[in-house]
């Protein structure tokens, strides 16, 4: 702040990096009626600290800032910060937290500095950014957001004085929630190699399920069982162990495969259609419930409580199979189209940033990290995201329409495999005219094959004596 006799101010900038650094300086003038950002700082180094401090991890990005003070004339004593809590003190101030998304995929410094200028002045912040939450002086000056790997985000806080109808802006802060120096999974490459391999294989299977899942019923059951057990297994080992990400991903793939095999085996042996369709409906319900909380509904304060959130989430998930319990074939085809095509969205996100992947990823984060419940869910929807949404919708609609038309007039579901096998075995035993009746048992056939293989590696024995033919 300038003293009354000063007419010029000089700034000095120091950097520890030997490389050239681009900077931008935006001087702003305020009157004595405007609030002073960071004027009641008791936590950070500066006496008056208008800076916003940011910290991030894989789950959430947290910003902190010092409380503001009421404005005062140059040379006068600043108003006391904590003497009273009435309307004549700083406790009447309000803090509006704004979030601004940089263009997707643009990691250049020039673009960052250009967009930071839009988040410096009050009028520009209100016109360009999205207001996430309003805090009072009674609230903690800490706000959490969901981290967006590789996506540039600028945050700023506007402090306003409702009595004088004035406002002032803090110093904006930005993050990409990633490292530019990491070899694997840096900002330029959103996904790890293991994630790309896993998601690509998963997407190939998902495309097949999207268009042919109902016809190839056992393949779909393997797909559903893989998702069902793999999801819970990943949460379990992530919360209970400190294994590296690649190891957890491999173990999840193994556990998911076991889950798929178990679901297929249960259908083959017991033929429990309702159990299989319950699993299918729960997977579709999970996707529907995740999409519901991906909307602004997920940022309501009532869902900050884990109990309320998980009960509501579970009810929406269970509601889907209950609604379609009378038309199981439609439920199955809808699940094939929606879930199978969404696997393509997850695969796209491992190569290029896509906001739609956070629809289910945010649910996984909340299950893994208890602190994520306080994070505000906000993602950008830019040109790339609309294209991915169009691809998802096109695949889902095409797959559902194709399967409905192809399965018209067909049996709703295939018959019980174990019963068919048992009937076929009894038919072979009782019907001696059936050529298959004379086929040796499987054990004898395997033993015969093994004997033939052994003979290939045995040396031919000498013929020995021969008895002449008697004419």
C-alpha cells in the first residue's frame, strides 16, 4: 500500500529458475470504501496477504486465504479484526469463490497468462468465471474442489461489503493438478501406460457388449461380473494396502476376471436368471446414480454427509433393477448399450482429457478418501467433451436399437445350460441309434490321445524273427 507522500511504486521479482520466466503485472486501485483482501491475516507470512494458497493431490484441490478487513483511508489506523462481531466490523463481509477453466489441452504459459488477466479484476471475474460457493465470516476460509488431472483451473475470491456495496479481488491462483516433470503420467500425457492398456482392452470388450451383449449372454455376464467384483476389490486393496498403482491395477484385473468367471459359472450350473439380472441392473443403476450426482445436485450441502450420500446413491442404484424387473430383456439390452459404450469414454480419457470420465471416477474417489466429501464437483464442458458425449450417445443408441431389432421374436434369454447338458447326456445313454452313443467317455478319449502322443516319441522296436507263410 502506498504512503500518502508516495507517487511511484516499484516491484521486484525473483526466481530460482535459471530459465527465462514470463510474468504479468496488473496494478489495481481501490478506494477507502473497498474491503482489503487479506487485511486480517493471522496465518500466513505477510501482514496484509491477498494471496490464495493452493494444495492438491489425486483426490482434491484445496485453496486457503486470509480473511479480509474493512477499507480505511490512507494513513489511518486499520479497523480491528477481532474486537467485535457486529455489522460494523469485518464480520459483515462475504466471500464469493470463483472457478475458471482454461482451454482443454492447452498447457502453454502464454495461454495461462492471458486467462489469468481475466481473473484479476472484480468485473472480469464475475463475467468470466463460475461462482461455486459464498462464504460468510463465520465459515472457514478453506474450500476444496475435485482435482482434474491435466486440466488448467484458475481460482479467485471476491470479498464484498454488503453495507457499502463494494468489493475487491484476491490474487488469482491456478493449478493443473499434475506434474510437468513426471516421466509416466505427466500433464502432457494424462494416463499411465498400464491405465491405457487396461482401459483399451476393457473398451474393446465394451464395444462388443454394446452391440452383441444380449446375443452372447455368457460374455456379457463375464463383463458384468468383472465390473462388479473388480470395483469393490480395487476399493478394498486401496484402503487396506499401500501397493503401487500398477500392482493394484493388475490385481484388480485378476479379481475382476474371477468375478466374471464366477457369475458365468453360477448361470451355467444353477441358471438363476434373477440373480444375474440383479447384477446387470445394479451395474446400470450405478451408472445412472453416478450421472445423477454428476449434476449440480451432487454439490448440495445435504450430500456432504457420507451417510446421506451413500444411502441416496444406493437407493437410486437399486431403483433401476426394480423398475425394469417386469421386462428383463429390455433391462439387459439397456445395460449392454449404456455400460458397454461408456467403457469407450473411459478409454478416451486415458489418452486425452475428458470430463465425462469423472462421472464414475468421483464416486470411486469418495469411496477411497473420506475428505473428498467436502470437495465441490465441477468439470469443464468444452468442445472436446461435447464430442465425447456425442460418441457415447451414438454408440449407446445404435447398440440398443440394433439389439432390440435383432432380438425381436426371439426367446428372451437362452435356456439353462446345465439342464441342456444333462438332457443331452441322458439322450446319448438311452438312444443306442445315436452315433454319439458309441463315443467313448471323455476320460478314455483323453487317455487315447495321450497314448498316441507318447507313441510319436518312442523308437520303433526291431521286428525279430518272422514265421514264413505256409502255402
